[in-house]
């Protein structure tokens, strides 16, 4: 059900994550809404960590999303409680499972996704019925007296049990459903169920830790921050549980135990978010000091964990190509300036490894031929990588820049090219970038042909040596090709942005 919901949300989900996180508060709302939609805090967490690795989100932005994911995951408990326990839709779900499964198997596009969502929900409700039936028999062997209870140490042991169950299941939602079933069957007490829920908050961070393993430092920082946030929230929730125990028991007597448990779960997640939210920037700085980011030996690290979602993988690759293009364009702009600075060109070696990593990453993306938009984006990305690779080779030929800047007639178009590349490095997807580079390319191409003829005539007249003609011709060809590759990169980036949300969350036309 989660996979189908995430697929149905598609680019809208990625747009929300990358666009509506400009402030920590908006990030909290975005994280809560996203998790409630896809019914999985793990899915939101893994996607967020992947976006940090791709440079789509900064760590403070990601922290807001992760804070909100803790709130959003409480929606699953309420859904299970209302549909599975109060409305008891298990029998209806059994009747709906066949048409839902047929829609999934035989339908296409939105119909298939809707069928998958409905089939998943039906299986969830049927599973809850089976769990309730099994738990009823289980109470002859498992009772609240079997598990540790009473003192704080006993409850701490149950917190550890909740964390372990969530780590094994890799799903806090499944662990929550299990807790609700056992609570309703009387296999555990309300206090024990609350302790398990506290442990779940710690256990669910294990997914983010796994997702960040082998990733970039910002990814590991984000996973560490998520772990610390949940540990602190749980540490605060534990004594709070002991303090409000009479209130929860009173609610359980007047309403029901499940409602009391869900109120506690929602309440302490809201409390943890409210505590951390005002200090998000300071918390991010503190985590960065604990796990400092050394001088990068790679431009970015592509998270293989997001390959299961082809659309997200393509968006990540698009962002990565933009980073490479910005680095190359900016370095060339610095070299082709009034006061040339070749130092950025000496640091573009990172781009070579980055492009190689991009090729490997894209080779692992699996696309259906039915998804023509995604196939076109995939093709555009390959074209970008090809032209970026060729542009990278041009950056090693700095002797051509010297010749161009020292030539009275070619200096002006060279400086214009540097200015255009500098502007394009920060606005690759802008509508005017492609036209500007294309127009300048035409001017340089025409200037190249005229200058070449003038040089040849000058050589016949004895004004230039043949070696000078060849070196100037090579330099002009170099400038012509640099503009061509830059224009093609911008063109294909613009084309790909039409099929996927841009890095800032907008969708280019």
C-alpha cells in the first residue's frame, strides 16, 4: 500500500519535499503530511536522507521533515484503530480484495495504482482481523504479568523490546498495529503498550542509519540527528508516561485503552517536535561539529537506496548533473575573465569521478517502456553526461584560453563566453540560458570563420607564422566547442526539467 501511495503521489511528493521545506516549520508540516500520505515514516526518512546526499535538501531543511515524519506516523495508528477496531471493516475488505487485486493485475496507470492501494488496505484490515483472532487465543499464554512491569527498570526493558520489534519489522506502523492488537486482546497493559510505543520511536531510526551507511557526511549527519532527536524525545516521554499514568488510565476507563495509547503517542511526538523546532539551526550546527565534514573527496554521493523509486532516482541524477555543470561552468567562467583565475579549473577533477558515478547510477535505474516521460528524461540525462564529459576534457586545455585572451579581436567574445557561463552556472534551468548560449555560440562561430580566413591571408602575406595560424585556429575551435557543449548541457537539462520537478521544486515547461 505504501509503495502504491508513493507511486501515485509521484512527482508531487518530491515537489512537496523539495519545495515546501524552506523553513523548519514548513518542513515539519511537509514531513507530517508526506508520512500521513504514504503511510510510512521509513519511506519519508529514506527519501529525505537520499535528497540530502543529492544536494536537494540541506540538513536543517531535512531535520524539519524528519521532525514532521514522527508526527505523521501517528496517523497510521489512528487509521488502524478507526478502520480495524471501531468500524470492523474486515469482512468488507475480504469482499473488496478480489476486485482490488484484479484492478492491480489487469489495470494500467492510475487504475492499477488505485487497485494496489485498495488491495493493500484490504490486506491490512484482513490481517488485523486475523491478528485479533490469534491474539485472543494468545491471552491464555501471554498476559501482562509475563512481561516486565511495575518499576521503571521493567518499563525500560519493554522500551528496549519495542525498539527491537521495530528494527526487526523495519516498520513502526506494523509494530504499532501489533501493539494495538495485543492491547485490545489484553495481552499487554496500557502502560506496557505505551512503553513499547516509546521504544518504537528509537527503533524506527534504524532505517535512516542503514540508508546513510556509506553515504556522504551530510547524509550521515542527518541520520545521526534523527537518531538523537528520537532518543531525546523518548527519554522525555518515559518520565512523562509515569507522571500522566493516572490521566491515561482515566481516559482508558472512560473511552478505551487504544484511544489513550494513541493520544499518548501523538502527544509525546508533538512535544518532542515543539521542543526541537526552535533550535533546529543550532541543533544542526551541533551535529555538524560532532561529525565534521572534511574536505570533500567527491562532489556528491548517490544513494543507491532510492533506486527502487525510478522517478526519485531520476530527480537525484538531474540534481547531480546540475552540480557538475555548475562546477565546470563556474571554473571556466573564472578562467575566462578580465583577471583570469585558473585555480577552479585545477579542482574540476572531482567532476570526472562524479560523472563516472552518474553513469553507474543511471545504469541501475529500471524504467518501464510505458513511462515515456521518464524514458525521455533518462535520455536527456545521458546526453547531459556525454556533453559534460566532453566539456571536462576541454578544461584541461588552458593554453587555448591564454591565446584567446591575448588576441585583440578574440578577447571580447572570450570574455562574453566567460560571463555567460558564469551566469548559466547559477541558472541552468532558466528559460533564457539556452537561448543566450545558443546566440553567443552563433556569434563566436561566425567570428571564428572570419578570423581564420584573416589569419590565413596574413600567413600568405608573411604577417603570421604557420604555427601561429594553427594555434589560433585550435583556440577558436576550442571556444566554439566549449559553447556548443555548454548550450547542449543547458538544453538537455531544460528538457529533463520538463518531466521532473527542478531542484527548487518548480516544474519547468
